[in-house]
């Protein structure tokens, strides 16, 4: 199986906090594999508000945009940039919540748990 190399892009449309990057680097050691080496950030249909976020290790496609942020190799389908441009991803590790938090300026409404949105 041939691994495709994503196209390089200079400015990432999303940002991560240092805490989120540290958690992603930890996850990379257990989640990333030879056939799924990149962190995919995107959206998919579903969730109570219409779209839900994708944050998973995956293979790159020829159409993907490629970014390196804080040592994490990220791929993004350019069709999703419309929904994600300007988004900041944080990681919370407290008593009330643990996980990635998506702060998306393009979301017109979000569900109560923050994992889905409408644009």
C-alpha cells in the first residue's frame, strides 16, 4: 500500500492550545499507526446540531491540506475549511470535563455537549 503525501500549505486555518498539543502528542504514541499517521481534523454530518467534529488519526488523501502544528502532523480536507476556519481547539482536564473543546467562530449554534454544531 502506498502512502500518499499531503500537499503542503503554509498557514493552518485552525489553532491548538499548548495543552491540546501536549495531549495530541501523547495520543499520537498510542493512536497513530503506519497506515494512519496523520491527525485528521474535519467535520461530518450528524449530531444533534447537524455537523459533528472529526479528530482522529487517519491516512492522507491526495486532496488533503497538510500542516504541522507543534510537532503534530495534521491533514484537513479543503472542503471542510469553510466550517473550521478560525477554530481553536483546547483540551480540558478537570473534575467536570475531560476532552477536547472546539471553539468555532463559524458555528451558528451548538449542542449542549459541544460536539456538534450548525453553520
